[in-house]
């Protein structure tokens, strides 16, 4: 059964990692290496177990576009923001035995160094899997 594990963040997280965060010092090379090492290990373990279907990180929110329908006309605005500045930062698609297993996998992301663990993670079954829950 497939599940999508969504990692969240915000523009400030991207700015911190890229050194554009004026309110706080940029992530140090050691912090960046620790995050990369964690993610490589996390994703590698899923690949090794055969549960990884796909994973991708997403670009900074300022590079996104949001489309809404107003009076029957599509309106395009910069950024993915609706009522919140929280955005999906990346995802892992896994194919595993149960919702509980997918939840256990997602909980592993909360062990990440830095801001990744603070933003939260969501697990959602892929459509078609509802009957197996």
C-alpha cells in the first residue's frame, strides 16, 4: 500500500539554509552536512528495505505559484501561500505494509537535525488505499 510522507517548512527555513536569512546566521557547513547525512541515511534505509517509491525536495516557496479561480477566471499569485506560510518542503512516497508502518517511517524524520524536525510531518494514504486502512 502506498503512502505519501510530507515534510513541511517555510520560506525562512529555505533562507536559513541558503544564507539569505537576515534575522539569524546562515546554516553552517556542519549543520548542512548533518542534515544531508541524515536525509541520505533516512532515504537510503527506505531504498534498502524496498519501501521507497520516490522522494523529492521542493524549491523555495518564493519560486512557487498559486492558482485560484475568481469569478470563473484563473488568478495566478506568487508563492504557494493560502492562509498560512507553511509549505510542503519535500516528500517521500513509500510502499509499505500498513498505515502504522508508514507512520513509523515518518516519525523517523522527526529525528532530523535542525529545523526539519520542528516543522512537522504528515502521512497520507494514496487514493485507492482507503479500503486497506
